[in-house]
């Protein structure tokens, strides 16, 4: 499969390449109320506002279920080193952050879609439910340099602390900070 390079998914440009590190956020289908989603569309800095909204813990927060969080983490880790290289991740109650490098022939959208398809099916079984699990799209940002990488890795590690879920990053059971 070919990487898309610079492209658009109907808004902001995106960059898909094996030559960059990517920061990806994907979220549960009910994680942002309609009013919040509308505010994001008109926000001057939608990324910061999005992160603030997600950390409020809106929605059913199915990822707060240990069984579901574990299956999502295992799905992220299973192809680490084969399809991509994981650098950092944090599975929050209603969203997931991942910092990764994509391998040749593995477009970012294909990798994220694979995670979401598999985990949606398995999580719905674990929860005894049916229906949409993940929001259809995801957010991505390519990492520009080492400073940006470090800041993003720190953001991912500290997200559970910022959201008030734990006092220290290494205490969060569903993120890479506990392994460092």
C-alpha cells in the first residue's frame, strides 16, 4: 500500500509517510456532546480545546473498563515493530493517544482503522453491547523535530495526571509511562 503524503480528509492538511513520527488521537463515539463538537469547528485553537473537552470524561467512558482498556493496549502492542513502532501511548476513559512511527507500506489510516475495527468488535463483545464504538475519524499530527517529539511524549504520559485520574504518570495502568 502506498502512503498518501500530503492530503486532506475534508479539513486541515495531513501528512502520511513512513519518514515521520505521528501523534494520533482517536475517541469513543459519544466522547464529545454535539455542542462541544460545534465549538471545536469554530475554535481558534481547536486542538487545545479538544483535549480539554476529552479530559472532562464525557460519554460512557468504556475505556475506563479494565478489560476494554487491556484489549485496546494489546491491540496497539501486537504489531509494534512490524507495522509501526510505538513510542508512547495512553488509553484514557474516552479516548486514546498514540505516538508512533509507521513502517513502509503501512499507511497511517490503515493502521488506525485496523486498531479501531478490531477493538470495536472485541469491546462490544466484552461489554455485551452493539453499535458504534469509535468516532469515525481520528486526529493526527506529524512530529516536526526532537523537541516536538519530547513535548508530545510528555503530553501523552501526563494526560492521566492532567485529567485528575492519577497523581503521577507512572501510576496510570494503561499507558507507556508505567514502562519507563
